[in-house]
C-alpha cells in the first residue's frame, strides 16, 4: 500500500442498480476522470454518468497537530498530502476497509454503496487513541460528466443550506442537490476554495487531457472517542441520520463476501445489473459502457443463470424482448438498449434463450420464450432485417464494408479497421444454430409445417457453411465476400465448435480447436489475430488511434476463452476437465490486479498479458462464470 507504483494500479468498484457507482484506487487517489466517490446518472441532462463527489479527505487532529490521510496527484508527478504512508492494512472481502495508524491513533475507514439508492457511506471507527482526537472531513466536488473536466469558474454556485447534521449544495443548474450528512452533530466550516491542477495519469496513458480543478466548499469537524464510529453519507436526498448505523450494518450484511474466485465473480456480476424507468438492463462494462444489445445477450446467461438468479434473467429479458419487438415492428425503441440494429443481435438473442432452456428446462423455455424465437426466425426468413440477406445456399450475407457490424467494431476515420463483410463466419454459425433450435421449438409447439422447411434449410446451410468457410489447412475463413476471402486466423471460428448445433463433423471441430490452441490461446483468453497473420498488433497501449488499431488485431479477450473452453469440453469431454481447470487459474489471479475482484475488458496478446481497457467487462465475467458451471456439471456427471 505504501508503494505508489504498485498500489495506484489497483482499483476498487462499488455500484448499485441505477448505474451509479463509487470507484477509485485502493489508496483512494483518483487516477481516472471516471473515478469518484459518488458518480450518478443525471437523465435530466444527458445519458452519461456524472461525478458529484470526487473524494473526501480525512484529517486526524491531535494536540493541535494535523495528519491528512488523503492522497491526490498533481502535475509534475507531485503527490499531496501523501496520506498513504499512514496505511497499515487494506481489506475488501466484505466492504473496502482501510486501517490507518498515526502515532497512537488507529483509525478504520469502511466504504459502502447503497443497493437501491444513489448514496455512498463512509464509516470511520476509532480503534485506538491515547488522547483527545478530532476528525476533519473535507469534500472535493466536481459536478461534471465523466467524459469532461471541471475547471475553476465563476458560474459554480457556492450556496449551501444546512440540513440535519450536514449540508446540501448544488454547483450548477440542472444537477440534483448533493446531501452530505453525518451520524453525529459536527461543526461545518464554510471555507470555499479551488484545488487546481489535479492530474489523472490513466487519462495521460490513453492520450487524453488529464487535468482539472476541484471545488472544496469547506469541511466538517467533530471529536471522536475510542471505540466510536461516525458515518458520513453523501446522496441525492436527505436521510435520517439516526438510521445511518442500521443502514450501514444492513448493507454490509447483504454483501456476497469476496472470499473465493466464484464469489468474486458473483459480486462482480451483480454490478452490471441496472434498473431504469421500471426496466432492467445489463451494462456492458465499467466505467464508460452503456447497455449494448449484443453484450446484453452474450452476458445475460452467465451473469444470472449460473448463479440460479432466474428472476434477474427474466426481468432483463422482459426489457430486451420489448426492444426486439419494437425493432422488428420498426417502431422507435422505448428502452435504453444501443446497437439493436446489428445483424447478429437477433441470433445472439436466440442463443441466450437457448441457454435458459439448458439451465432451467425446455418446457419452461418454450412457455416463456417459444413465441419470441418463432417471431425472430420468421422475421429473418422474410428478409425484413435491413442488413441480413438470406441467400439461396442457406447462408446469410451482411454488408460491413462501410460500417463495423460485428463485435470487432473498432473504426478509424469513420471506416472499420477490420472490414468484415459478406458471409461472416460467426454470423453463419449462429444462423445454423438458430434455425436448428427454432425447428426444435416449432416441433415442440406442434407446428410441423414450420419445422420441416427449417430442417431442410439447416441441411443446406450446413453443406454451404463447410464448402464456403473450411479451407485446406483445416481452419475456417473469417469471412467470404465474392472472390474476397479472409485467411487470417481469428477466434470467430470457435463459435462453430462451441454452439449447441454445429455444421461441422467431429474431425473438423478438432482441427479448428487445435488451430485455436496453437495460434490464439493465451492465459487471458483467445487472441483476436494469430501472431503469424499480417497486421498482428498485440499491445493495447497509447493514444486512442493507436489503441483502435490494436483492439482486434492481436489482443486477448477472456469471453472468447469461455466459448473455447466450452468447445474443449464438447469435443474431448472429461479428458479436458483438468486442462480447463488450469485455464481458469489464469483468470483467478487477475482478481488481485487492476480492479479488485473482477476482470478487465481486454489483455495484451503478448506476455506478460497486461489487462487494459475498461476496468470491469460484463461478457468476460459472464463467460468465465458460465464455464465454471459447465465444468461443475462435467465433474458432477
């Protein structure tokens, strides 16, 4: 904890079901513009999150001497007030807990984020003190979007009003008021000032602006006795200060402890669940992603069904079904789901429903989602999707030359860096899987007239898939567009092996699996491109343009490894159980780096495989959870 170079790399995230969160480094020193103690959506302003309370500095005062426990980075690699040197212990098994020692004073700080309200609690407990001790709490305010910076200005309001054991304030019109209260009466000292030149090194690394000024309106000051706990609350509404202790105890009690690999993943999975305007969503990741359709359908089974949370699956699926039907009927979307128009979204939706049938039961799946599967298939068969063209050979064609339409969606100058177009391998693997599953659904619903044509089409699609994508080297082409064939070795072919219905025979599956193992497998996922292919660029570093060219050109993604490990178990059965267990070890160690207890978005494709991008990524967490459950099933069987 006293080594800044090591400790500042580690982040800790807490969130609630509204999409609000509290996030910083384990030293409580913000290194991203996305960091903050209270970061909340403000729908009246825009669709982004906003940092209201950036941080809270605590100063211990004894015998007139002041010891500030805060830490901020300023320009020129200057840190102040360097409170990290007082840290003696850090623990986040239940809630993030830091223990400080200042001379004879031992102070414990616990951070909690309320489940269903945009409110953060910090509980200070004086464990040891030999003389009178005073605490001073100094709030640093931002009131800005997570994508912007704030700077000293005359428009910021300095007005505040006193409330029970605290104050409320709002820096700009349109923002909600911020209520800052304590569990005991404290003196509020109004001493407004701007702290200038706060710097965020993570933004520097990413090639962005990195400096801002933060407004400090004053400070709270109170005496604290040995054994006493005092709770600071910051939220968007006033709270009964007499109930703060009870609420904090409840919040600690309902947390899933981060005491093993799987519990960490469960805790992380809950952070992606979001409710807004009565609808339920899956956030694609923290801190900058919103709800994206493809990510939602890939993530949903792993985040919910693996943990037995059927109610969460059904709530999110209810919202997603509304979005699907509005899209199919060409109505404006009333739900906050982005990128519903991408061609593979409907196919992933069917895969998602298929997983519900596997984890729960097919009769229940048919009852809840059978009609939706039929409606999606009929919509695609009738050629109503704007970018899915069903050809005579049974394969689907999509135009991705001008706009990125697959999950490999990085762009430069408005054009896709990986322009995957035509017959795209995972689109057609998903299509074959979808029509086979739909035929099964139609038969279960006693609709033979619809099932038979689909079964005939599946046979045609199967033959066309093999003749179109399988090359003489035993792996699958990434896409085929007329005479253009992409021979790059990419991980998208793994879906043809991992899906429930595959157009490949056993020998072909083994060949593809072997190719992925030899050229794409890393301890952190499958590479997006083989090192032997042209354009290999495995290091996701530098400014935005440089990172865009590496994003899908060699970086490793854990969610792809989820399908790879499923494919291993499908092809080799129990003989690969030990191998899959060893693969999972590579993800367990990641829970101690980057954002504690979760898995980041992407990893470098070359050793030492550093984690990069978003601090927590839904598809990665979901697929590792799903593989853990599949592995359990093989071990049990």
